[in-house]
């Protein structure tokens, strides 16, 4: 390899040291900010407007409920449609919270419920919805009104809202609150009216769904409207799923949907060329600028630094403690030595007394008094004590003299059994056992010496081959290294298969286990004996092979032999690479297994931890989320739902193309080109950076050449729906569209007046 290439590789490994400190973004989640006082001034102003037709305007969204007065420029309240209720057993009281107040109490956080069904704009929990409306009317200063809400209500609803959902809301507004009138409208159409739209395509991507509604001369063509079941809630859940998959081994921080929503809003953007950008996103160059690092809270281990004087005192105390322990150990050794010497003196005295006796009876009495079985046992005890005392004295003197090995005595093995008494036969059996152990040790020693000689001979032959034929020797080493690497790769593949319960090996193993555990195991290829209920397992040697198939891989990775085999493979590769590094000029460090496994070569490391090394022992680094490809992958789902997230629906561009090129063209009297002059984007999910540019760039190829196309965003994609409803309230159209309390009592909760900004009756 050229020196410049080596230098470039080294610089890549060291370049992270020149990077600036990473920019860390604190994790955000929903929290209690401040207490909102009831605001009665708006109600007083509304009562003072006798001919202005003031109304309460409520944008009933699944992410936030925004409420205010129609004569004002902005809503006074924006609260999540949630509530929490729990009973404090100690106080004996029930506490209820709504909106942001749910985050003010720790116990309330665990009891939060949402008024809307997850991922939809349909109200499913009416107890929560009523509680949220109570909160809204209370904060708007309506608490002092006796018996009813004496102001008209204008409320937004989802496109093609379910009749049952609208009926339930109508009953609550009229029966529970006694409002004088109620009007429904579609939020995105209110936003389009507020932005002076007349003819165009309204693209509304909100928290729960995305809708495309053609509008012609301020009249919506609801029959041609299309919904894509993807919104801000789905994007947050998808990001949460990607993060958990990315850090599958367990992220120490606590992840929740509120955090994911903030990450989507703060860090994600729409790519103008998704495939091309994704292909180069994890390249090391510039990765530190493309990724976003979210820091979760963590506890830093505090290490108390001691001064030199304290360290010296601690060392002195340790030294003094060690000296005392040595003195105690020496004293105990001396005590044991004195005890052994006394025992040795006693047993030698027993031997002396036995030698003075002539009768076996008297000898037996002396041995019984000494609690010794026979004279041979007495001799062994004396020899062992002498050896032990000699070793102890040698150790006290500081010497490590090698103990003299006495030649083993196997003389009784050549004596016939009929010439030995019972004690002799027993001693002969002991000598036979000792001889077998002695021979086994000798064989092991000989095998060890032979293995050493074999290794030395192989090393000599290898050195001789290297000297005589260097090229052939290098080629042999290269092939051996490739074979070892293939074995390592196959080992890793088998480990991965064993971790997959759907793999063929695991399926066969589970079938065998189920068959063994069954009361009526499946018959094998052999014929059973007569009496089919007889258990003849084991009659054939092949039966026992099932246990081997069950055991293989059962505890993969727990075996010491397997660990040693893995170490041998790695060590063999390292040894071969060391030889190649020394004698092969074309083989460099970058070709070694260690270099290939370096973190700078790992795409997975760049994906999880970015362009810097990762320290698993540092709590700050383990509590970080690195967002890179997720920044463009999550917003891309709305354009490619099937290819990326597996949502079996067309993307927003395909839907818009179908409406413009197929549906509107087939309606007589409509000019398709007039719709192209105003592609209107509204809703919080359209606020991604580059969303409008991507819409424009993706729609152009679907249209005839030279077609004029205009894509624009709402002035305020989040608040324009409320502002449009507030501006519409009090108009003549509103007067004709509102359902009064008398009409409700006469015609029922299903009664609905159609108008240009609302749903059609169904």
C-alpha cells in the first residue's frame, strides 16, 4: 500500500480528536408550565357586544384543544385533550386534572387518559372530553353563568366525522351546557378561508391523519377528498420504534411518546432527494453536522480525589495492617509446627514401645491407645509428619528447596495373592491403584514432551520453508488466514441463527423436545415391538442421537470449550497476520482483523454513536440518543408510506396526482389547471423544513410540461384553523349554518345543516 494511503487511513482514525465538542440537546417532554387563571374579561366583552354575534370558538384537535372568543385574534387556551383522576387514600379525596395540569402532579401522570382514540381524530372517551370542556369553559370565565353556557359555540371536527361522534358532542353541548347554538366545520377548510383561498387543493397533515380536499370557488368537493392514515402521532410512534430497534440492547433512559413528538418537531426535516441523501448520510465526512445528539438525565459517579498526605497515611495504615497480619500468620505457623513436633514425638514414642513388645496382643493394645489402625498406618503418619515439619522449617528459613521425590514402591504387585494375608492384599490393591496413577502421569508427561517436540519440529520446518521458498510460504499463510476468517464468519452466522427462534436448527430442536415431552411420541422409522404401548426407547443406539440434537445450541456460548475454541481461532489469525506483517510487503495493518473490526470502519458504530469513539463506562455517553438517518426517514413516510413504514396506502404525491390527473379531469365544468395554481399546505405535520419544496418538486413530473404550479403554506399552519373559524363566526353563512337549541330539541341530535366549510350530512 502506498504511504499516502496509510497516512490517510491513520488520519481517519485520529480525525475525531480534531472535531469540536458535540452539541447536546436536552430531552424535552410535556410538562406543567404554569397555572392558568380563569379569564372573565373575555366573557364581559362578549356580553357587551349586543349586535356583534360573539361566539366561543373551539378547535377540537387530537393534539391540542384551542379555545377563545370569536372577536379576538388568537385563542386564549391551547391544552392537550387529556385528563387524570385518582383518589388519595390517605386524604380520602378524589382529585381531577385536565390539560397541562395533569403534568403538575406525579400521581396524576400515571392516570392520564386521552379523549381521542390513539392515532385518529375521533373522540372515543366522552368522560375525558366532557372534563376537558369543563376546563375550557371554566378558564374562559364561564364559571359564574347559572345553569348554562349562554354563548354560541363554533367547533371544528374531523373530515367525514362519524355521525355517532357528532351526535354525542351535540348532546353534550346542548344537554350538559345548554348552549344557544352550535356549528361544526372542518379545520383545514377554515384555515383555507383564513388564507383567502378560492380554488385549489387543501393538503392538511395534522396530528392524526392527512387529508387532501379539492376546493372549487370556495366549495369543497368532499366526494373527491382522500385520507392518508399518517400524521404527527404516527410519526412520533414510528420514531420511538426506530430508536428502540436502534438501541435494542436496552437504552438506560426512559423513552415515551411525548419525547418522540418533540424530537420529530425539533430535528426532522424533509429530504429533497431521499434515496441519494440516505446513501451518503452515514459517511464520516460531515456526520457530526448531520446528526443530532439528545442527552438524557444521568447520575455521574462522584470520585473523591485525595491529597498526597491522605494517600500517604492510607498507604502507611495498609503497610502496618499487613505487618500485623504477617506477624499473626508467623505466630500461627509456629504454633502448628510445635503441635506437629509434639505429635511426631508422641508417635515415635509409640514406635519405640511397639519395638520393645514381643506379643501381638500387647502391640494391638498400644495401637488402639494411639488410635492407629496398624503399624503401616503408623509409619505413614510418622513420614508425613516429618515431611510437613521439614517443609515448614524450610519456609520459615526463606528457602524454596525442591522436595525430594521418593521412588514409589510396587513390590507387592509381583507377589501372588495366596502368599499374602488380608493386610497384604489390601496394600497390594493400594499399590496397584498408585501404579496406575503413576503410569498415567508418566504418559501425560511423555505426551507433553512429544507435543513440545512436535511444535518445535513444525517451527523448524516452517522456518526452513520460509527460508527456501518465501513466496510459497506467504501464499500458504494467506490461504490459512482466509480459511480461519471463514471459520470465524461461519461461527458468527451460526450464533445468529441460534438466536433466531424461526431458524431451521431451532425448529428441528423444538420439534424433538415436543416429541420427547409428548405422552404419545411420533413413531420413528423402525417398527415398534408387539404391544405398541411398550417404551422401547434406547433399544436402538440411534435413539440416543436425539439428545445430542437437542443439546446442541441449547446453551450456546456457555461452554468453556467453545470459548477456548473461539480464542484459538482469534489467536491463530493474529499469529498468521503477525507473520504476514513481518514478511509480506503488501500486507499492512489495515488488512488485519483488528483493523477491520476498528470502530472507524463500522457503519453500525456511525449509526449508533456517530463519528466519535464510545465509552460504555461513561454514564453521559450511554444516556445519549444519536439521531441521524431518522431525521429524514420519519418525515419521508408521508411520501412513501408503503416502502418505508409498511403502511398499505398511497403516498401524498400519488394521491395528489390521482386527484389532479384522474378525478378532477372527469368532472365536467371544472378547469384542472385552476387547482394547480393553489396547492395549500396546513397542519402541524407540514411544518417540516423542505416540505413545500418537496411537494412542488414531486408534483411537477406528474403534470404536463409547462404547467403552472403554485405550492404555498398557511401563514400559521397550527392556529389558522382557529383563526378561520373565529373570522367565520358572526357572518351570514354562520347565521344560516348554526343549529339552535330549539332546532335541536325539535329535530334531534343527528340534525346537521350543510355549509361550504363543513361535512356533508350522511
